[in-house]
């Protein structure tokens, strides 16, 4: 049979839309594969791209969607219907409401009470993790973690506790809390919407609560009594002045005109400091020499690249007059552009050089020094200081960078930021908060908690309560109820419109909207049935519960390498096919996917909450499974019996 005939026979029956093509003549014989095989290829490449991490997950998901359309797996007219899917709308509305809670002061009141915890580590863990579990049930779990992370850092600092003992339990607690309600985490919203598509009736706001609350409580007890002992305790993290130890910052210091370091060799500098601070390189006239190979005396204008923490930076300033500098290359580029247009290329070049030479120590007058972590959705990722125009656009000076315990060797101006990087920034105290929010950075330094206005606080709670009542009594679907609540919050000023748009996590929305049609293609192509048939054959001689455990493990492993929402989208049709194959209720199988897709405890890349604590906690990639694996097994042991009890076959 020719490739063309194969394509007509294999794809025509499935309606793929490629049967009219002469694939052999076009050199595209491989398109003669069955639709289900093509879906597996697309999903396999998508998973590889997710794990690789070279491209953002929203771009990967969009590429998977467009590839599916071009292969005829998704009809072109349905390609972008995901952007109007109720699950996507609900997630966007919940993100806006979560920001409204923060703005109104609801969460600040709780956080202010958390800070009153004493020095007992178990009590600190109980209050912190318990609070994030509670908050994650009524707002986005990443938002709940972002609000309590600075509180945890402050607790660690004030009570001389290693932050690494607090932050991973806090992140895992946010995941557990998301299990408790419909709006706690995107997988619950996705599973609810999928059930509505299949049966005509969605899960309600608290359908997830009986199993979710029990799993969260058992997980909380395990973390507080046992789990925290499995987290690494990074040495030096509990120092009074250094909030965390991620390896010391890479920092650039300048030898000024009156600096005591001028005229000293590096060895004499170390003797003067009486501290073994490693000088990685010395930059003079844009020529860089390794520290171990620099034997001359330091001169005015020399730039030292070294590793130091906040306390060492202060010591270098006090003892030898070395000051952090602000990279002003962006101003030099502006000067070059302006001058070249008005006075010619030569004049522009001269002015640019003059501007570049005018780099001065950062003037700390009226400036605040703050530590911040780069979020997963930050606009800074894969961009440098100059590309971001950090000083011009955001009024911030980059003082230092730390990353994953690894040693950074580039100049500060050349570093391309990654999610989880910890930055030492200086900027105006009045504008710092807005600048960090725009950049997608989470402040880590201790902060004052500003309570919202009582009127807005009461209004925020009332609006949310009315939305929940409307959902409980089936007066409105979840997407409509939450969207209405978000709109009212914006209209009455609980949240400014600009912040409302900023609260919507664009990459997550694109990911969901793109993967929904791809997930449907897995079902319509027969791919979900093939996977379900394989699981059915494997479990044919075993009780149904064994297959449910297999489904749980498969979904959980998938959620640790891709976004948990994507895992839920891909596993939901497989769960329904399994339920149909066993001729039992589909609810327990959907609940298995909902719980397991949110249990991304094994890696720092499985969930944004895990990534957020990677840098501040000084964790390494392999640290997560040490607590994550036992916690996953605890969740599995509790969830499966409870699901069968609450949602019988």
C-alpha cells in the first residue's frame, strides 16, 4: 500500500484532514501515522521540552497546540477555544481575587499573628504550614506562599532558625492546602470542568474537601513531626545578618579615589580585612584578570568581582572603602544613540565612553536595600540588566546576584537571570514595591505589614462569601461566580485595575488554554483509550484499587516534570477511559487525578511554589525528594482509601 493510500485510510477515518495530500510526493510519509501515534509524538516532544526548560512552558504549550493543528489533530476553528474555557476563566478570576485579599489586608492580619510565634521550631512549623494550608484553600496557593515566605524568612532571622528547615515545608503545605477546595489549585478547577463536559454536572466548591482536608491534615502532621527532619540544614543560614545562604552573592566593588584599598595587593587586602573573601577577578579598563593571577597593586577605578554576603559587603565598605557600583551601561547606550543622531557617530561614541566611565558607587541616600527572588513568571528570565533597563525603567540598581549554590563567573551586567535567582537590589523605598511587582520578583527581606482599610477588608470578605454561596446553591457556575466577584472587587476599588491585570498569570493562562485542545486531541484520537487499555490489561487480574494506585503514581510523576495543570489535562481523559473500561463510576478516578496532579513534591520544577523557595532556602535539585517522596507516599496511603469511601465505585 502506498503512503498516500495509507494516509487516506488511517487519517480519513479519524477525520484528520490530511487525506487530500500526496504525502509521498511531498516527502512527508511520516504523516501517514495514525492520529493516536501523532498525538503521542506531540506529547512526547512537549514533555521533553518541559523537562529541558530551555523555553518557557507557555511557549512550549502553544507550540504543541499549533503543531497539533497543522497535523490535523485539532480542528483549526477550535484551536483557540481554550481561551474561553470555563477552567481558564475561573483560574484568572481566582488570581484576581487572591490579589484582592492581599491588598485588602486579610492576609496581613493573619501574617501579623504568625510573627508572634516563639522560638520553638515545631510551633513555628505548625503555625506557618497550618496557615499556608488554610490560605491555600481560599486563594491561589502560589499567592499564599508568596505572602508567607517573607514572614518565614523574618521568623528564621529573629529566632536564629535555618530557613531551609521552614521553606520547603511551607511550599509543600501550600500544595496540600490547594487540595481542599475547588479554587485552591488549577487541577481541581480543570477536573471539575472536565466532569461537567462528560456528565453535564461539575464538581462543586467543596466536593474536594472531604478527601482534601483529611490529606492536608495528615500531611501537616507528618511535616511538623517528622518531615522537617528530612530537609537539609544549610550552615550559615541562621546568621543574624544574612537571611539565607545560597552561596555568597556575586558582587562588584569599585576602588574609589579615597579608598584604603588603593595601592594594596590582593594579599595585602586580605591581610587588612583579616577575612578569606575570595576575589574572583579584577577588571581594569575593561580588561579582566583572574584574582589568582593578579599580582599588582589596586588602582583607582579598578573593579573587584568577589563573593560576599550582606555582612561582608558592609565590612568591605567600612574597613577598606570598597563600594558597590551601579551598572549604567543602559545610560551609555542612550547617550550614544542621542549623540549619534545629533552630532554624528564620532561624537556619540565619545559621549558614550564618558558616560560609561562615570560609573559611581551607588548613592544609598534615600535608597532601600532589599533581597528578592525571581519568580517563574518574571519578565527578567533569560534577560540581562541592560536588556531590562533596570535603572531607567524601574529605578533599581543591581548590587549582587546569588544562584543555587553555584558560582557565577560573569560580570553582573552579563548575567541572564533565571527563576529562583536571589538578587540584592537598591531603589527608592516608595517605588520598590511596584518595581518588584512589575518585574515579577518576590521580596525576601523583612517588611512591615501594612493593614488594609477596614471597609475594603469587610467588602473583600463579603464579595468572596457571596460568590461561594452562589456556587454552593448552584445559582451560578464557578467561572461566572468568580468572575463576577473579581469584577465587583475591581469596580469598588478593593483592587486597582492595573493590579488586577498584573495579578493574572499570563503564562499559566496560555498554558491552560493551549493544552486543553491538545488534551482533547488525546481523547478524540483514541490515545487515551490506548493508555487505558494498557492499564486495564495490566490490572485485569487485580482489584480496581490497584489500577487506581497506578493511575495515581503515573499522574504524580507527570506533575513533577510538567506543570500540574498540564498533568491534570492529560490524565483526565485517561481516568475516564479507565472508569468506562471497568464499568464503574468515573468520580473516584477523577478525584485520583485531582489529588495526584497536585502532589509535585519530588522536584523544584514541578510547581511554582517549589521553585520559589529554591534560592532562599539554599536548596539543591536533589534535596526535594528526601522529604517529597515520603510525603507523596503518605498522601497516596491516605487519599486512595478516602476516595473510595467518599466516592464509591
